[in-house]
């Protein structure tokens, strides 16, 4: 079960499509797809994920030998390497047909809608009683309200394309080689 993703099947299909595409792109550019991209292990019945009796979901990947992850940035070189990894991820996916992916959290990137229907009501309700303590930050965002619709409008006008993004670019989502970093 998931509180965030309501359509697990679409989420898993998206991940499978993206990782498969990445593996192919890495191979085409002379890289090692077994070290540079996740490699799905399908279930015995050819599914991208497993549903347990209790309703929880699981996916598996081939273990990448000699790899390591970090939960925090320990030095500038590590931060730089993670930036390069996410940059390469985006570059390799620049031609991925994003329209083939399902929208797993509707309007997640609609910053205008988030501003109007989530941010402003949350500030006004002040359920946690913290609005006064972050009034400067709230005013900073309110002063930039017009920016919220820029990307959404440009995309709707066809000026900027829809692209695949990672959406969780944190350090522990990067596998590093133990010997080269």
C-alpha cells in the first residue's frame, strides 16, 4: 500500500521504461549499463514488482558489485560527483518520449496549482501555528507568485518540452564505485 502513489502499477511501469531506456543509451554510448544503470529483476510471472499478501509492494534490481551509497554529503568531491551523475541521467533521458509515461501524482509539478490550492490555504489555516515564525519566507513566496505559472504556461504553449526528471535527486539515490570515489 502507498500513501503517496495511488497507481503502483503505473509507477513501476514508468521506472521500468526509464531504466530500460537508460541501459540502452549507456550501452550505445560505450558505457557499462550493468554498473551505470539499475537492472530490474522481474518476478517469475514477468511482472515489474511483487505484491505481498499484506498488500505491500516490492521491486528488485541486480546488485551492483563494489558500489556504495552515502546518506549525507561528506566532502565537496562527493557532492560534485552526485551532480554529475544526476546531470548525466538527465542528458541520457533528453530524447526519452516522456508522453509514454503515466502521471503518477497528478499535478505534482503544477506550481501554480500548488500555490493556489495548497500553499495559500496552508498559510491561512496555520494548523501547526508556525506561520508567524516564518512570515518573511511566506512573504518572499507571495511576492513571487507570478513565477509559479511561468513553466506551466510555457509548457502548455509548447515553448518548453515535457521531460523526464528524477524527482528525488538526493545523495543516497546515487550508487558510487567504492574504488573511484
